[in-house]
């Protein structure tokens, strides 16, 4: 049965920040091997949806299931030890990449990569190093192994962060606007790595404003507006001939701004 | 100084006899300060975690500690630990009592410094660590505290230099550090001028030495930040 059920299943997800209703009943699934791009204007709830999947943001209502492990929202804020452990298990299955990279500045690139595999997954040090070397090679940063993050460019930092997430061998990789903090000339190297991952069949969810990238790498584009999924489908359909007037308007503005 | 010596007000014979003893006791002053700052740092980390804890009891206890220590004179705390605790059956010899008093006192000030340092570590660091599946205690120990320690190191240096001076207070309970030796050698013989000038000079040299040391450390840390 595990081959049939999706890797990520979000059901009836709501999120309030105070009186602000940011997610309004989102149902969302990601199949194994799928690359899903979340698009929509800022404030539409894309990032909140992504962060709710690994509970960095606590959803208000609804449930999240990752690779068969389901955790319900906790409207009363009464998480106990068992819930926290389940959330931790979900995080092990869903790797996360951030806009600001969030590498650990007091550790070298290699130390960043092996820290969690050793201390969280319980790998032996030489196993963890072998794993780290493999993924550093994959993102093209083998020669930066012993540098501190402060000596890397933004693009190199984000590629290191991708390698760090891969070292946990998660079931799904989630990217929260991974290129938004980068200088334009450094965006390409990160998108190339992500595109390779997508084509290799890595399950991924990407919040992005890079429409060209979405067109190239996405299996499915999900358009969000005001906390709801408005339209979704293959990129050529959603991005070229959107059905919903809100998607049409968003893409028109986007094209007008020359961003796509 | 040379002028003083030249005026004949200064008893050079006394200095020759007693100065080496007073200077030699600088070692104990440094030992007292090292031990006290070590204790203070341990208390401060616990205190800071307490002040940031969501548990109201732990939080209250840490707040009480900081408030009480900062609201009472160090001298009273030294007296209390050395003269009052025996009434409760806790009898500490002078040296441990002095170290305990200084450590306890500075621990409270450092608590606030560590708390600020922990809060200065960007939230994204904690999120990234949590997203990698680290438990709360591991996030604190491996990710937040090492970065917070870097942030507060200059402030710990300042506190240490202040402590060198405050350590003179433990002479009153008989810890045989610099001031105790100066007083014991100088007062009975009427050589207070020489005795306290020497004591003052020793503290001055110690603080200058550690300031230079601290500046170098800070410069080195700044360099590794830039990398």
C-alpha cells in the first residue's frame, strides 16, 4: 500500500496568525517523485503551508501526514512529549531549505553536513563523512569541504544547505524561496542543482517566484491566493493557459513585470 | 612614584622585606578570580536557560536569583555566606566561601549577559537545527550555546576584569590574597602608604594585563568572523 499513498498529505489545513486567516482549509498531496512548485503573490500562504508541513509553523486546524506519519493540528497549544517526538519524526522525513540558508556559522561545511547525521540519525562518523562527500560532490562543492560558511558565496551557501538536507536522506525536500536572498548571477547555480534533483526523481515542494524554473522543473504547479489553492496542474497548463481568473491576473502582472 | 620615594616618606626597607610577599599573593587573587568566573559561567548558563524557560517555576527561580543578587551588596553576600551560613549548619572555610560568594554574585550579572547572547542568535539557526530533527537540548548545546558564547565572550572579559577588583573584598573574611597581605603587613607596622600603593599597583597591572589579553582575543575572534 505504501507505494500508493502520497508522501505528503495535508488535509483541511487552517492557520490563523491572531485574527489573520492565512490558510483557509488547504487540501494538498504530493506523490513520490513529484516536483511541486507553489506559486502565488506574497502573503498568499505558500510559505505558511510549507512551514506547516514540518511544524516550524504550528497549523491551527487540520492534519499533516508525511510518509505515513500523521500529526494533527493542536488548536489548544497542548503538545506533549509524544507529539513533539512525532513532529521530530516528520522533520526527519521532510528536509527544509530556507531563504536565508541558515548554515551553522561556527562549523565548517563538512561539520554542517555531518552534525545531524551523527547526532540525530546515529551514523558513525566515517559513514557520515562518506555521505557528506557524496552530496558535496553532487552540489559541486567538494573543494569547499573545510571552509567556514562565511567564506562562501550565497549560491555556494544554498548549495551547501541542500547537501546538508540531503545527508538526512529525507523523503521530501521542501524549499522556501531558496533563491530570493541571492544576487541574480548566483541564482542559476542553485536552480541547476534543484533541477537535477527534480529530474532524478527527488520528491520536492518548492515555494518560488522563478516562473521559468517552475516551467522547466515542475511536474505540477500549484497556484495559491488568499490562503487557498486556486488552481493546479502541469506547468504548461497552469502557466500558459490558466483557467482561473485569479491565476490569469497573477501571471499577467508577473509577465508585465518582466520577471518570468 | 619616584617622587614619593625621593621624599623620604617611603620606607624602602619595609618595601624590600614585604613587597615580595604581597606581590606573590597576586597568584591567589588570580586563582580566586579564575575559580569564581568558572562558577559564575556555569551559574549564568543555567540562569539564562532558566530565564528563557517556559516553565514558570524555573523561570521564577532564575528571576529571583538575578533580582536578589543584583539587589544586595556583594559585601553583604560575602558576610552572609561566611558568617551567617554557619548558623544554618553550612560551614565553609574562607577560600571556598570567598570563591562561592564571587561566583554566585557574578553568575547573576552574567545570567543577563548570557540571556541576551542566546537571544542574539538568529531564530533561523534554531529553525534549521529543528528542521534537521534535532531535539531541543541538542539544538541548545550544539547550535545556540556555541554561538551565544562567541557573542558574550567580550562581555565575560569585562566582567572578569571587574572581578579582579571586586576580589579584594574577600580579604575581609581572611582570604590571603593581595589586599589581605598588604593590610596584614602594612597596618601593624604603620606602613599603610607603602602597603596600599603596592596593592593598588598590583590590581592595576593585573587589569591592564587581562585587558591586553582580552583585546587580542577579540581581535582574533573578529578575524575568524570575517574569514
